[in-house]
């Protein structure tokens, strides 16, 4: 495994992307339609692989290791907040 970019599973990567967008566990569970306990497991494995102390450190490591980058049009985190924004503001 390349220490600069540890292999994350696609789920672990999704959890990292959503964490980088400020989503909490219960929101990630709704966004990905997986159980909260499963989110917890993916999140812990992801943090362990990145040697991250906490979620903020995981996001930092994600950018430093280039697992995270600028959002594209298909970004799940941006889409989550676009939907939430419409719901909260009614537009
Ligand atoms: Zn985004």
C-alpha cells in the first residue's frame, strides 16, 4: 500500500467526502441509506487508515493525501446540501 494514499473502500471514501462537507453520522446514514452502525464502522476504518485523530484530522489528511479535491458536479456532499437548502428555505 502506498503510504501517501492508503486504499480506502468506496464506502470509506464516500463517508470521508460527506464528513468533509460537515455531515454528521445520522446525516451520512440518511444520505447513503445505510445503518448508523455501518456508518460508524466505515468512519472508524477510514480514520484508522488515514492515522487521523478525529474527523477534522481525517478531512485534513484526505486533502493532504489527495484523496479529496475540488468538488465536481456529481459531488454527493454538495448535492446533500443543495437538497437540504431547498428544504430549509422552501425554494
Ligand atoms: Zn462537494
